[in-house]
C-alpha cells in the first residue's frame, strides 16, 4: 500500500509495542490515523509527501497491529495522554527529538494532547475534521448526539458495544466509511481489506471502545485541567465541506480559543480527507509544514 522505500517494523516502547510504516526524505512528519482505521489510511498521501518529509505512520495503541493493553478501571490506558506518550517514544527511538504531527479523527485528538503535553517535541501540528473533545461534550445537543451517535454507543459498559459490533464487524466498519464520507467517495479495496482484517479482532473492537470511554472520562479531566491554555505551536485546522463537523460548529472559530497561531481551510470532501482528497491535503500540509 506504500511506495517503494517505505519500511514496516515495530517499536518496543516503555509499555507496549507499536507497529509503524516509515519512509521518505526530509524533516520528520508524524501521521496519526483515525477510527476505525489504521496507519494504512495514509497510503494515498504518502506518495505525494515522500519527497518533502520523512513520514512516520504508526498504528495507535489498540488499533491495527499495535499492542492492545488493558484500559484499566478509569480507561487511562487509552487516554490521549498515553497515546501521545507512545508516539513521542516512537519518534525518539527513530532519532527525532523534535518533529511535526498531523492527525485525523482520533489521531487528531492525540495530536492535540501531544502538543499540550510535549510542546518541546512538537514544532507544528495539524488536526483534521474535528472540534476539540471538551467543546464537543460540553455543547452536546440532539443534532450532535444523532450525528455522533457512536460517541455515546461505544462508551456503554459491560461489553455491550463489543458484543453488538462483534456480531458483524464488517458491516459496522463499512457503514462507518460510507456514512461519514462524501457521496461517491471511493476507498481502495486493499485498504478496506486491511481495515477489516484488523477490526475483526475482538481485541481491536474492545480497545477502540476503551479509546472512546477514555474520551468521555479521563480525557475530559485532562482537558478541563488545561482549560484556557492555548497551544504554543502553529496549528493547521482542516475539515470537509461535505462532512458533519462544520455543520455543527464554526470549526475555525472554536479552534481559535485553543490556539494562538492558527490557520484553517475547508476541503471538498466528507470526513476522510486523506483518502477522499489526498492532493488537496498534501498541498495544505506541504505549504504549512514548509514554513519556518
């Protein structure tokens, strides 16, 4: 799925092992995937960026072929703080003390937390098709709860969502791709096959639920502790014109309260920007991350 010259391997961190793909030439750019995918979602972007950046594309903990530890009673094992720490360790092991990061969906939430917790490590960041987690929970209404029903489904206890998704994981994943993409969007069959391969694993389904349970609990505790604190680094905010988030929020307006130096752009896509409009995403990232 990735161009020649990319290498797939694993990093054994302080807590878990992370699966990743890396390659390209130039300064480091960490790419963090979203739900319910894995690092393969960057396959259309990698050929467009490989000449400008050394791309590092990991599977977040709980996803793809990375380890799936227990979340613990407060789901802290899947806090965005824990996920961010994993990624900082990966980049350090690759020899990068400072790097840029771009994240989509869940990966964007990890990127946001990473920029807060490790400002000395992250030079610039990009978040794709999200509003901040705290803002979304604190402004929930019927429209949001209907559009983002999975936020409230996946956090239910006692294995309820795991059992229901596990009854037909292929249907669940494919309806997520169809529901959140723009009409007519086409996903690479090989990429979808890899998403399905990983998502059929009950451990992946459980870990992804733990990710959302953490978002509705310990992540909010961390975010409230940082309320009013703006990102120190430049931030690029991208979203899809044909997606949901911009219909619910003034995306750029919301992020202005979270970042002092922000740029924003809406692209002609649904939720899955890197797969729906890779050329447009690549152009935005090249322009933003090439700035001094």
